[in-house]
């Protein structure tokens, strides 16, 4: 897969293309990262770090912070390595109280999913799935109409509109903003 | 509602890269001078971002689980091979028998999709000429002609995928069918053929991943359900 293809698949591809890109990144980066982490950690920790790294790569692509100056695989590898070093450092701080002076530089707790989950729960499963079908999997309205048993494409559009409006409403009600979701 | 919808459609076009350079510049300018619009865009982008991120995380977990299972399976076979050559021989014999069963299953399930352009003028339309060969089961020749048509599109990709499938070139078939966009009229059909191709390649997990998404009323739903049940019982 080419660099542009990976980015394009992740941001604008169908669900299938996205999974293919993830699979490609996994095969390209995970084995090396795992060997490196296994020197001081476990396989489960390597998996957690890789998942977190991919999630952050996604943020960089979606919010256009990634400038394509380096290869995506190199970038992902660097993110994962930094995450692991931060995790190592956090552990040391926890186990060695002498280092607590540096607490201002401790990595922030990973809070995004803790915020996102209740939001989506409040939005409702049906709305979440419909928004995912349109925005994440890039399905057409005709397909959404069939999959969600809606009367017409216009009904599908209206439903999508209502769901999105509801989601924006929930976010605003809770006073959340961009920074709340980005770690 | 209408107004919001119009604005959101423009946001969609921007985020999905459907605006021309001029339109994009105009959009940036509007954002620069209109703080209300900018706030609305931030809210919109943030909400879509949550939907994306949540689904992406779920996909990461699911892909990693599949890849891990595969890798474990590969390692298991490697150890078995090293440990006992006799066992390997038996396994090979069993595998060949199993593959033969599977191949005959696939042959029974695989029906090339009909040529939907049969009524077109085959003297001047290159696609109709290629698909005429396809109808006559001259898949190699059909493939060569399909490859010559430029630019490619989902119809060409779909029928190329089926030609490869018919020729037993499963990897090329998968690669072609996977390129279909969800908007394609052949998308539903491609899911069935992709499931079948992975099944023929003996990758039951990937076969299931595709076949399970075929819903009632969609192409070959009954066949897909039967195959899913068979695979789950294995």
C-alpha cells in the first residue's frame, strides 16, 4: 500500500478499506515494535501501546496534523515508541517516590474513551450506527435506507440530520470541546 | 433545518475532499470572517470525529484480534512441522483432502454473475465486447480486453474480479473486488464473491467477515447464510 493510499483509506475509505489499511499497518509495524517492547514489557502491553498509537495516528490524519514529511509507518513507530517510553517512565514514578518531583511532566491519563462512551450511549445505538454508516464507512444514502429499513433516501437523510443534531446537542450540553477528545 | 442541512452538506463536501481548489479557498475565507460558521464547523467536525474515532478503535481491536489468531495459527503449524515430520505428512494428506472438499464446495457455490450488458452493441462498445467474451467463458480474453479499457471503473473491476475467480486466480480476484466502492451497483454482489474467494483460499475467518455482513434481501443471502452456518460448525 502507498502512503497516500493508507491515509486516504483511513479517512475517506469504506469500512473494508479502513480495515485493510489497519491490517497493513499492523503487519508492517507491530512485529518490530513487539520485539522492542518485549525487552522490558509483555506482549499484552505491546498490543495496548500499538492500539493507542494507531488511534493517535488517526487523530493526526483526521485533524490534519500529519504533514506527510515522514512515512506513516515511521510516524506510527515513533508514536508507539514514545508512548512506551512514557509508560515506562510513569511506572518508574509510581514505584519510585524519589522521582515524584517530576510529576508535572507525567503523561496525562487516557480519558478520551471515558468521555466518548457515555456520549454515544446517550445518543443511542441506532443513531450511532447510522452516523457510522454514513461518515465512517462512507455508505450511500440508498444503502443506508435499505440497511436501516427507512422509507426513502430523504427519510434516511432526515434521520442522519436528526442524529447528528442530537450528538452535537449532547456535546454542547456537556460543555465539551475539541481538547476534551484529544489526548 | 434546511439551513443547517445545507451548511452541513458543505462541511461534508469539504471534509470528504469534494471541493475544488477555488471552492476550498472560498470556504476557508468564509470560515476566516464568520465566527459563527467557524464555531458550527468546529462542532460538526468534532462530532464526526467522535463517530470516526470510536468506530476506528473498534476496527483496530477487531483487525488485531484476527491477525493475532492468524499468526498464532501460523506458529502452531510451524511447530507441528518441526516436531514431527510424520505428523506433517498425515496433516498434508488431510489438508489436501480437505482442500479438495472445499474446492468442490466452491465450484458448487460459484456462479459467474450474468453479463448485464448483453443487449448492448458489441461492435463498438469495448466493455460490451469484453463482456461478450466473459459470457462465452473466454475469461482470459475478456480480462485482456477489460484491462485495456481506460479509465477503469467499478463495472470493469467487478467483472475483472470474476474473470480472475473463474480462472482460479483468487488473489487477483480479491484485489480487484476489494476496490469496489460502497456506492457501486455491484457492491453487494462483490461481498458474496469476496467471501467465497476467501473461503476457497481456506481463510475461514475472512470469509466469515464478509459473508456475515450479507443481510436478508441482499444478493445470495440464503447461500451466504448456509455457508456461514457451515463455517461456524467447523
